[in-house]
C-alpha cells in the first residue's frame, strides 16, 4: 500500500490559507455558544417554549448526519469546492435563522417552526466545517508536521468556547437576538472569499457514483440514534420504555446493521469499512467516543453549578470557564509543537486521559460550599487533559489511513466524538434528574420534590424568593446531583488512558514515505 498523493510540507502556503481556515473553525464552534445564550430571548419572542429543545436537536442532527458525507465527498471530488459549499450552506442557514418569525415569513406565528427548520439547514453546513478544516490541513501538511497546525485549531476551538457566551450575552443585552445568527455572515463571507482566492488543492475526479443508498441508510440510523438520546427519559421527551423510544432503538439497530453489507458492495462507500481494520484507527475512534461522552456530557452541567449554586451571572459563568479553556489552549499548542519536533505522540492521549479523569474526580468532590476559585482549579486540571487529547485523536486517525481516505478519517473522528457527546448528555441528564428528584423528595416530600425538580424553581430570581431553609436544601440537592454526574463521567473517563496504552507508535509520515500496512484491529 502506498501513499497516493502525499503532500510535501508547504509551510508558506499553509500560513497564507490559515486565517481563512481559522475563521471557518471559529464559525463552527462559536455559533452554538452564542445561540445558547440568546435562546431565552428567542423563545420569549417566538412563543415556542414547548419546542425549545428542538432548536438544538435540529442543529445537532443536521451536523451529525452530514459529517461523514462531507468527508467522503471531499475525498471523491476535491476538498476546496466541497468545503466552500459547506460554508455557503451554513451562511444561508444562518441568514434564514435570523429571519425566522419576521414579516418576510408572515410574522411571529410559526416562527419557532421556521427557526427549527432553518437550524437544520445551518447544521448541514456546519457538518462540513470542522471536517473540512482538518482534512485540508491533512492535504497540505504531512502527518509529521501536522500536529502544530492542528494544535492551533484546537486552541481556536477553546477560544471560541470562551468568546461564545460573552458575545451571546452582549448581543442578547444590547442588540436584537437575530444578530446571534447574522454575526456569522461577515465572518463567513471573509472566510469564503479568502479561501476561494488563496486555497489551492489538487482537483480530483472519479468515475464512481456516490453511495446514495449507504448515505441514506446511515442518515436514518444516525437520526434515530440522535433522537433516541435527545428524547429518551427526558422531561421534554418520552419514557425509556415508551413505544416511541423503543421504535427509534429498533430503527437505529436495523439501519446500522443494513449499512455494513451495503458498504461492502458499494464501489465508493460513504464510510469505507477497511479503515476499521487498522488497530490505531479503531482504538482512537473509541477514545473519541469516550472523550465526547465524558467531556461534553459532564461539562454541560458546569454553568448550572456556577450560576445556581455559586450565584454567578450568565456572562460571568462564561468567564469562569477561562481556566479550563486557557489550559486546553496552552497545552494544545505545546503538544502540537512537540509532536512536530519529535514525531512521537503515543504518550499524549495517555496523559490526556489521566488528566481528564483527574479533573472529573476533583469536580465530583464539589458541594454547596465549594468556592468559585476552587472550581476554577478543578476545571483547569480538566482543561489540561483536554489539551493533550483534542488534536492528537485527529492526528492519529489521519495517520492510520491512506491519503485518499483522509476525509473519511477526519469525519469519523468528529462523528464518534459527536455521537459520544449525544449519549453522554442523555445519560448524565437522566442521572442528574433521578438524583435531584430523589434527594428533594427525601428532604421535602414527594410533592415538593416533584415541583422543584420540574425546573420551575431553578432560576436565580425564583431561588431568591424561596424560604431560606428550602433554598438551602434545594441548593444542597442540586450540588449533590451535579457531583453525581461527574462521578459517572469519571467511570468513562478512566477508560480513555486504558485504551490509549494500546495505541501503537506508528511513525508519522513525511511527504514521501509509504503508508504502513494496517495493524490488525484490537478493538471493534
């Protein structure tokens, strides 16, 4: 097996296109953070509280479903035009979201339905942004030198996670909520124009047809999985034993079971199964799943703890994440340079897994008396672990496949992390609700526990009106429930360094070295 189109290091060319790639990455990560802060204002104006969660679900669904397809299309037809197309779709979706419920579409009536549909369009475009950025870097730079650039992108992701809530708070307080979407247009326009003019990649043509059947079956299976994890056991969804959830589970299993024989017969499969024959690719896919499961599932509860238990404002809770994101940013840049200099990478996912597990353990110790500075130290430890993992998982996945499968490797890495995050949010949400309800019931009785755990008393204004004894008991129960989430996250986090130990140190390819024969898969 030989490298089909290994690219020589073109540092000057990479630096020319890097600003456009950084903007595209910023768009992908920034959007959800800004919109999340603006959602209460949006729901209030469009009168759609009962459909609140669908706004997020539609975006996640569009992103997850399209990620593998964008990666494969780039492999087939060339990265540049496919990537620019994903930016265009994302910007069109952003503009439509900003116009939802406006006079152009008939006013507020039906505005929430329009927003949900347009968020799905936006998500379809977003699915190609992160995959495209990482795959383009893979086209321009050989694996040995790729770490430092992917480290920069990991730092951009961390920066976006800090800037998003702050920008969302400013837009919500000082501008119309529609600017939470319109802000994407100038940034995306600059990225689009810059990459159109500056990006020069090899053009590819293929005689094979697109694997439409495989793409359709995969889309059905992923959609069923995302909806199952979004709705199952949630107050806004259905009980786990309901026919709706069982039907989604059956549909997901059947679709994904059919997907395997379809891909084996397809001339150009949307997800080539041969990449899973490589041991490192298999291991890093599981590590990515666990990373998303533990990290995204648990981190979503940090703002709740900071705002409700510690009394921070929504804007300040974004600032309080600085220790985590700052640590992740610094470590990502360090690891990227170290990998480029030494060509060694195996130790970093091991260290990252240990750091992430340590952070989860420390966060599981929090209670109602934990001061904000101590929480900052705990999440800084978690950030250190994230910094070791964020770009090395992508690098190892890309180094495990041929150049022609680079887009598939990039999209698979992103895909497994996203699916892990969806499962994590669902599981930890159920853990949180059960723990909180049982604790409140024990303290205040069944009716009081049911009333408070329903969410009606969790806003800072509502908490201020509670009698001191009830407020103290509620905050104690809430802190205990959130700590319980981190205990469960720790269980999954400790598996990351265990799996990382079995990753084989395959030399990172330079510009002309052949791709090594794949190691037999150890985990599948």
